[in-house]
C-alpha cells in the first residue's frame, strides 16, 4: 500500500510547478465557418459555444456521478444525433453505461483553526482555502479536534510520526517533496493504526489556487488512518501561528458504485468489416463537490471534447470524402466518436469501454484521443502513445508537424502518460489496437478554478482540426 501511496502522492507534487503561474484570460474569438462547397474548416462559433456550454455553471464542472456530468452527457448525445451520427454497432442509443465508484458528500466539510489563547476559531472556505484529498488509504469520514504540529523533513522519523499520532501534522510543500520517497516515513504517515489523526499539505508560497484531483478505486476506504487536507499557502500561514494551535476537521464523504455513461456514436458509412478509427476525448471534470467554487474544466477537457465534436460534425457532413480523397478508391474505415467518462478518477470509462470492446473488434482498432489542448502556442504538443502504437504515432507525427511548425510549436512524442489512450494498445484487452493522445502539458490552469474558456487559443485549435481532417481524408 505504501508504494502505491508514494506514487500517487508524487503525482500530486507534480501539480505544484505548473500551477505557480496564472493563466491568461482572454476572450474566445474564433474563425467562422467557411461557405458551403469549400474545403472543411473549423466552425469557430460552434467550437466556442460548445466550450462555453460544457464549462458553464449548469454543468457543475462535470464530475462523474454529479447531475452536471449527466447533463453534459445528455447534451453530447443530442449533438451527435443532430450531426447525423448513429449509435455504435449493436447499440440502440448513444449511451454506453458501466459501473463506476463515485464520490458523495453527506454534509459539507468543516475546517476551523484555533490559535493558542484564542477562544474564537477561523473557518476556512472549501475549495478556496482547502480541499479534502481523496486517495486510497485515507479516511473520508471523521470528526476530530487536535493540536497542529509542523513536520520538518530534516528531522522526521517513523518514531517521531508515531509519537505525534494524536496530532494533525502540517507538512509544507518543500518538506513533502523531500519525504515522498522515504518509504518508512510514508508508511508511518498512512499506517491504519499508528498514523496521525490528520495530514495538512500546505501549498508553496505564491500558490493560492488549489489543484484538485479525485482518484477513486472500487476498494473500500478505511475507517481509520489520517484525514488528508490540502491548504493554500495563505491558509497555511494561519496554521503556523505557533505552538498550541488546534484544528477542528469534520468530513463526511463516501465512495459508492453507481451507473455512469460513456457517450458514443458512429459516422454513417465505412466498411463494417474493417476495424474502426476512434476519435475520443474525456468529457468529465473535477466538478464542485465539497467546494464553494466551480472548477469549470474548460481546457481540461472541454477543449478536447469540443474539438472531437467539431470533427464529428465535419466528418459526418463530408463522409463521402473520408478515405477517398485524391482518387483513393480503397474502402473507408468506420469512424467512431467516443466521449469517455471517469478519466479523472483513473481512466475508468475508457477501461470499461475497452473491456466491452474486447472480442468484438478485430485487430487494427486505432484510437486518437484529445486531452487538454489549444491553450498555448508556446507549450509543445505531445503525442503520448500506448505500447505497440508505432504506426499510428508515425502517421500522426507526419500529419501534425507542418501545421505546428507554422505556429512555431514544438511536437514531442512519448510512450505512456496518464490519459485514455492508456486503456488501449498492445497490452490492453483489445489486442492489436493502437492509441495516441494529443496533449499540451504543463497547463497552469489545470484542475483549478482558473480553467476557463478564455484560455483557449483559436489558432492552435484550428491547426489541430485541419491536420486531423486531412489525415482522416488520407
């Protein structure tokens, strides 16, 4: 368990540096659709409207299991129908249900600080000053009041952690980074019987926006062990008012399995005997559960969702040309559009889809996934590939290099990465499949309230759209 915790917590640390800088907020001004009869182009008005719709308060940040996530799924299904897509083979509609653990909050959480000698407490605001972190091995339900003790990496030991198990430990970012690979200390911090009552992870100086992340598993969460709280740097200064400070923490969350849905449709046409090309994006986000502020999820990943929706509209309208341009008489492959759910909790929607696809699709399924793009022309586009995806990776590299060069954008490749392509590839339930994700990281607004539609860069969105349309037509 400690090894898994170290890995997950190390991932959390990687949020620090990209979030130090604030994103640029600018209005979305996109090119309009070109007149009928010309080559396909990006309908900027339509893309911008989709981005704003998916990022609106009505969608509540699209956390899987929330009412806003369900609204987003219904809207996407309606848009696929309007665009002329049909349900996937063997399906009667666009909804692809699967079971998924989701997070629920029975009562709002409370974090209150009591400096020594003060009878009055200072209440922190959920989502502004603190987040309750949901990870394997931490408690989701607790009512505690305890003294606050600061952990210092230079002197901490498993014995020191055990001696302070009646306390809530305040760990600053620099100290957390120093101990995250110290297995004995990490084991002591998250021991089910001998851990401290709580852990408060303080963000570094200058970072008062909280990165949010909810990683869920189907395993039960313990009734013992620490509560894990993340606080802004500003809030951490209130905790650091000297020896004798106490904190009250009340958390009442739970994880329960319920039905979630992926959204999928097929563009009419194509030879059904050939393996499909899948264009995908995850439409879920960080939501606002347990927070007083909204995490809109505009770039992560309404950007990818809106771009795939525009590709679906264009390809459906011009289906006769797909795979048949430049006098090509070869049969065209089927094109499936997939909007995956549950990506933020661990690729749960795409894994469920890949499991259901196993045995139904022959070798050769290709997946082009889009996740967190078009927020900058200074951040390289990375093609992250699943094992065994060399042919698809080479084709996409060739297709994307010229338009990105026109924008002075770099193009990188890597194997691995944390997005839905990871559910496919040679090591997946779908043998012979290849999968690549287009992603731009780091992104300063990732998993933050500042992830808003104004961060989209129209020129980058259009370049990706045109390159992918041209690639599909070849």
